[in-house]
C-alpha cells in the first residue's frame, strides 16, 4: 500500500505561490515557494513509499522546514521534537513508539534496526488522518503526545489567518521553537497565506535576532510571557520598528501590567496586539482578544476563534449560562486533537474527543468576552480555605514581587529571586490567604525553572524545594 496523502497535498500546495518569497534565511538569502517545493520534492524522494511512523528533530532552520513539509506532503505521521530535547527523553520516546526512521536537525534521514516499528509491516494500523504528534507535559513533567490530524492543522491555521488578517505581504520571524504548537502555528499560518518567514535560530537574548527582525522587514512578532518580560528589559517599546504591524502573545497569562502596556503601545503606534488562549490539544488557538480594538477588556482571552465554540461547565458538568459565574472552559471545534498517545498502540484507534475540557476556569461578561480566572489543577484547599494559586501569584506579582507559587499537600511553596524580603512576603501571603505562615515555605533561586516552551515548570519547582530542604 502506498503513502496516504489525503488531506495533506491540497493544504501544503506550495506551487500555488510559486513566485512569492517563502522565507529569508539568517544570511539574507531569499527562497521562493517554487524553489522551496523543489527542495521538499528532493527530500520526499529519500522517503519510503510505505506509510511509516517517524521522528523529526527540529530547529528553526531551512533543513527542518523542508523536512517538516516533506513529511506532511508524503503522508508519513511523525513525532516532532525540539533539538534541545534531552538524549534520555529522546531514547525513551523511541523505545515507546518504535519509529521506522529519524530525521535529525540537519534534515538527514537515519534508518536503523533500533528504530524499526512493529507497525511498519502493517502501515494501515496507523490511523489514516494522523499527521503529527506534539509533546505536552504541562507542569506534571510526564510527557504525553498530542495526536493532530491534517484537518486539525488546516482548520486552525485558516482560523488564525482570518482573525489576524494575515496577507501575502506579511513576514513572521521564528521566535519560538517549531516543536511548540504556538511556534508551529506561526509557520503554518504564513505558509497557508502565501506570506513569508524570517528563519532565525537566534534567541531574543542575542543581537542577531533583533538585527534580523529589523533588516528583513518582519511584520509579525510572536512571543510568550517571559519573552515579553525580556523585551521590556531590552526597552523594546522605546525603539522604532516601522515594518512591524502585529504582536501576538500566547503560552500562558501575561501579567496585567505588561498586557496593558503593550496594548497602549499598539494603540499609540498603530499596530495590532492579540492576546491569545490555546492549548496543544486544540492544535494551537482557541480564543483571542484584539487588544488594540478593545483595550478596556485587557487582560481577557476574548472570544472563540472562527469555527470554534467555548462553553463553561460547573463542577457537576452542567453548562454555565449566567454572566460572571465561573466554570471550566470546554472547547469544541475542528482543531480539537485526535487524542493522546503514550505508546505506538495509541496510534491505532485514537479516542477522538468531540470536546476539550481544558482545566482552566473562566467567567463570561455581558459582552461575550471570556476572562480566565484560574486553573483546576492550581487550586488548593488549606485550613478550610480555597487557594487559587494562579490568582495568588498574579496578585503578588502586581505588588512587585518576583516569584512563582505552587503547593503540595498542606503547604504553600514560594520561589523568590534573590534580594527580596522574605519576611515581608510571608506577611503578605498571610494577609491574602489567611494561611498561617507555618504552612508557607519560601526559598530563593537565581532563575525560575521554565519548560522548553517558556512556561513556569511547577513540577521542577517542587523538586527544587525538596533539594533546598534536604
């Protein structure tokens, strides 16, 4: 049986934009869509005809872009890894999924008996519409893989293109890892629209990143909260960026102070600023707020993306219809994943959920805008009190504290950066929560632990606390 490309070829048809610029590399070299398709065709010629499960290790470079598109066009499902994934984790994934081939970060294909998949002899065992798998671990530290279909990728990219009004003249810089759903969505949307990419492997902490953003007339900058904090330290808003029209934020809740600051900046400079809400399980995006159009709503997550639907459910699973009443966000749409996978056997018959229970709590206002208020897994009950850790962390941050807050059993754990008054913090904690200081443990670290996607790593935070107490 040959490779199944249904759902793939129509979406990833690069030839329709043949003469347009597809990307600019770090040296300023230009590649047009027709040229990119030729490179993709050459890569595809190296792949087997039979449909196989593969692993792709990525970075924000030309070989990775070519390999990504080649695998999608060829119809081979694959696990997408970041090049910084630790070797022991990579070995664990290979052991659990037994892929037939591995494509490294240079685009080279590695075939080995150690990679042989038990599914290789029966390619139809892999669910037909499976396109790729992205890792997600949240703050648990236990890796699961999100199975995404071709329709998931196409529908979410089309939706984002619609509300961000992405046009062929736009250019986005690869400011986020390709193996992160937010970073991948930036690539997908611009390819779908016939726009271009500025391929950059540099980080925002490096001068070449900003030189490339300016010199290559980048119009779209996507960033997660810690990157916006870095941009503030670099005095981003005090500089002139004439080509930049669009700023987007996702990957966790941006502090209200920064959200409002960048909203004002966008309004004053005639730029667009989108606060967005999403999960890998929804391919990327579920909701957005056009902050430049509704500055008074900041820092809400806004409304459901085109084609999607957001519902709120109470603790009994009943729908919440009254404005201002909190409930768990439930999302429905064509971008909802096929399901989770932990081993190769999960790729045969995915669960295909019709609705995504996000674990996030929100309220709906009278104008139809949603505001996230906390997370179910970030809520503790201590001494008879309900403690919303997200709300507590943001409240303290608004007071000027640099910290992360988590909890375990019957105590609060707070990580501070050095130079802050822990005694004053304990008093503030007691005032906000009513919890006796004996149940609060404060410790210092030079830097907060972050996941590869730039989100607070609360699981690592707990391990750090145990080490400090040992």
